[in-house]
C-alpha cells in the first residue's frame, strides 16, 4: 500500500478515536454529590462553584453542620448561596448543632458574626427541607446504588459520623468522601498542629476514617499553596455579574486575616479546592498514605498524623493531596462563576 494511503488511514483512525472519546466525555453522567458544609466564607464560594457546574456535578442536597458559626447561621448561609446561584430546587437539610463529644467551637474571628464576611446577610426566600441532615444521609445513602454517591465534606464531619454510627450499612452507597481538612507539612491553623475542621470534631473524623470509605483529604498543605492575588481577585471581579461581585467582596474581607497571620502573599479559599478537585483532579497531586487523627486531650488534639513517607508501614487509608495548580484553580473558578447571574 502506498505510503500516502497508509498515512491517510492512520489519520482517519485517529479522527474516529478522537470523536469516540469526545462523545464519551459529553455523555458522561454527572457525579451524584451531597455537599456537607458549615458556611463560612470559603464554603459559600465552594457552593457557588459546585452549583454553577451541573454538567459534572449533580448536587442532590446540601447538608449543614455547626462549625464556623452556629447551625442556624450556617443553614441560613447555605440557603443564601443556593439563592445566589439560582438553584433553589436543591434542598438544604440542617444537621448536627454540636460535635459528637467535644465542646463546640466556632470561627467568628475569621468568618464574622454571621459567618459571611464582606457581604450583607438576609433571610433567604426559601426555607430548609423537612427532616434532619443525618436522617437524609441515612435514607439517601441507604437506598442508593452501591458506590454511587460522593460526599464533599467542607466542615466538621459530625453529620456523616452520626449517620454511620446509626446505620453502618450506608457505607455501601458511598462512592467517595472528599474532605477539606487536616494539616501535615503546613502545620495547623487553629493550634500549631491542628486544622479547624478536624479540631472542631476529631472523633467524627475518626468514625469516618474507620468506616473504610474511599477518602481523599485536601489539607492545609495544599490550600495554603492555592492563594488569591490582586490579579486573581481582579479576574473574578472582572466577570461583572452578581455572583462574582459577591465572591470578590467575601474574599476581600476573608483573606486579609490569613495573609497577616501567616505572612502570605494571598489567602487560601480552602473549601473551594474540594470542588475544583471533583471537577478537574489533574490540577492536584498527592499520594495514598496512612493517616490517623489524634483525639486525646492535650496539645496535639485534632492533629492529623499523615505518614507521607510510609514510615509506619501501615496500609494506606486516604489519598492525601499535597499540591495544586493555583492559576488553574482560579481560571476554573472564574469560568464557572461567569455562568451565574
Ligand atoms: C476550614 O475551616 C473553616 O474555617 C473553613 O471553612 C474551612 O472549611 C479551613 O481550616
Ligand atoms: Ca468550611
């Protein structure tokens, strides 16, 4: 066969393969997702990000937990995020008002009295869904196809822990749990060694870890590398819609504290990295490692012990994300916010 014909045939095979691949990408069903959250400035950015991405993420519900502020306030802010995203059909269930064992702590010093700095908070038009978040998790995960539902955990893990304690069999319905939490290389943000979400309910994190679900952790190690800058905030504001103005105002107020405290050139948007990871995991890198949580009283309370080098020779139980493409993250966030009103 002449070289010319062989070349044309190879080209044709390549084109057929490419079109098959692109039609698979278009046809891939969106991921079934429940977002468990304690809004919170960065939680609200994460919610807007996820709700603006329906092609990839089918947000079945938002479940709220006490954390950054009290449960009534986190539930109000979750409903506000849903309203701002124009996605009022997504139900919001309120969950646990207190952690499993420890006394509650809040982070009003970072997120403001209402849990949302930089913007005015009002009572959203639509109320909460009937029933508790914990019962919703039990019913939904219990009745789901095996390995079908992903959970994004953006706050203390109390709701999922309570659901797993009451109905351990629900683990079957879970495809994956992606957590914003923990710290190893970076050090902590609420104590020198503990990150806020783990410190706020370490016993809950232990229950989830022990359940054997597939777990991915996005700790401070990565979120403190994915930082705002003046140019990135300008990029968001330049989108010129209501959502981008809100995110610009929230982030302007939110990042200042961390920049001053850590001497960073910009601030982290922690929880939004979970959504970016679900949309574009190639922006991040990490390793399968063994991790444990310290829930003993004392200076290491709430610390995540991440065995990055495999020193303990124990089986890996989490995917620990260590770094991320910061500009890639802000480009993706901007692209998605541009779709909102
Ligand atoms: C985490 O703690 C909370 O204050 C933030 O919302 C984020 O989930 C960062 O440590
Ligand atoms: Ca949070």
